[in-house]
């Protein structure tokens, strides 16, 4: 591809992006579950965060349990 072809492809991409809607409403069937989680006031712990907390607890346990060394 030469620069002219790249420019034309870029222009086409920009034109396609301009035709996209500015905003999209989520489907109504998602809202009941979301509203329930918000009303419950209970933060959901993400799997990654849970794994991180468990790993930190394991390290702390090893340090405390093995603290009598040397």
C-alpha cells in the first residue's frame, strides 16, 4: 500500500466512525440485575481482587508462621 491508499482507507474509517450512533441505550433486561446489586449495597469482589487478597493473606501467614527462623 502506498500513502494515497492509506489516506483513503483512513478517510473511509473516519467516515464509518462518524456514522456510528453517539450513544447506545443498554437493553432493558439488564437493568433489573444492576438495580438489585446497587440496592443491596454489597460490593461485588472481582475474581482478580479476591485472588490478590488471598495471595496477600497467604504471604502474611507464611511470614508470621515462619517468623522464628535464624
